[in-house]
């Protein structure tokens, strides 16, 4: 490893440890985040474009190890949006909760979204920002894309601060897995949809891609959601489409609209 690589690695590790927001492009304090030295660089083709991204087990919360890779639900929603409902995100203002490594946000740009706000816990943001703004600059530059910290269950006033003028669609992929997290998540979904209903006279749709795992958190999440939202199943079981769409990894994922 050269001295430059070593410094780059130390900078990146400092970002990963940091609880502070990392300055964004356009801010005078912005320092490009250097490539993760030990993460794995991967490639996907989305809407005929090559998208690259790093997966890095040091990202996010070290105890839960979940913000570091692309999960099957993200693939499922991207596949749904690209192949089944290609107009789903076109011209829309998209907010994502629990963005992980950020692939869905890049896909949303490629699928014609008007603006994209990606959010996650502070510790997940360095890798998320790196993947969005450095790895995929070619796909997101000139689009209205932001990355911000948003912890589910946060005070409504804090959330309001980061929201854009309009959100048409809130996307959540693989966020229903933790029995402790579903109530704060539902609270945030209600707070955001209420905010737009009260102040902008429009209610964002909520899209949830869910992988069938343990019954308990999922059942509680869906029961809680149904107290406030109607649910429509957009896609359940991929059946024979799986081989056509090369969807081995999304076997057990469903997509819901609330
Ligand atoms: C299983 S990962 C899914 C990541 C991405 N959506 C995907 O499908 O690849 C769950 C994501 O939710 C985020 N998350 C977990 N708890 C959170 C919380 N309380 N507030 C905000 N984000 C949270 C994690 O950091 C992680 O990025």
C-alpha cells in the first residue's frame, strides 16, 4: 500500500467512525471520500447503464452489520421498477429510508426520478455518499440528489428539516426485519406522509419491498401500517418471471404499496 493509499484508507475509516455528517459536494468543506481500500467493488447493469458500488463490512452500525451490502429486496424493487412498471419513478420526487449502500437511489436517477433523497443512520453515510457521488457521479451529477441522516422515530421537527418541497414516493427496501425497529419506522412513515398532507396537500405513496423471514417483526409492521394506510400488493412471488429477469436472489421478496 502506498502512503497515499494509507492516508486514503485512514480518511475513509475516520469517516466510517464519525457520527458527524460528512460535508456534501458543493459545500466548501467538501472533501471527496477516498475509495474504501478493503471493500469489494461490484457492478450491476441498470437500465442498460453500468453501475458500480462498494460493499464494505465496516460501514454502518458494526453491531448489526446490515448497511454494508445490497440486499435482495433492493434488487427486487429495482427489477420491479425497471421491468414491470418503468414509469413508476419517472418525474417523481423520491425519498428512501434505510438506503444502505445507495444502489436504489442511483437506479431511481436512471429510471427518471426528478429528485432523490437517500437517508440512513449517520454511520452508514460515508459509504452511501461515496457510492452515490463518487462511484456514480456520471449517473447522478446534475440530478437533484442528496444524502442525509434520518433515524427512524426521530422527532418530526428534525425530519422536516431535511425534507424537500415535494415527495411523491417513499421507498423502503429490506427494512422490516427487526422487532425493535418497526414502530419507529412506522412513526417516521406517518410523520412524513402527514407533513406532506398538511403542508403540501399531497400524500406520498409508500413502497415497501419485503423479504419473507421471521414472521414476528413483519406481522407487527404490517398490522401497524394497516392502522394508518391501505395496502396494495404490487408483486408477490416472481414465479416464471424469475428466470426471464435473472432474479435468483429475489425469490422470497414481495413489493407492497401503501
Ligand atoms: C437490511 S439493510 C437494507 C439496505 C438497503 N435498503 C437494501 O435493500 O439494500 C437495512 C438498512 O436500514 C438502516 N437502518 C436500520 N435501522 C435504522 C434506523 N433506526 N434509522 C434509519 N436507518 C436504519 C440500516 O443502516 C440499513 O442500511
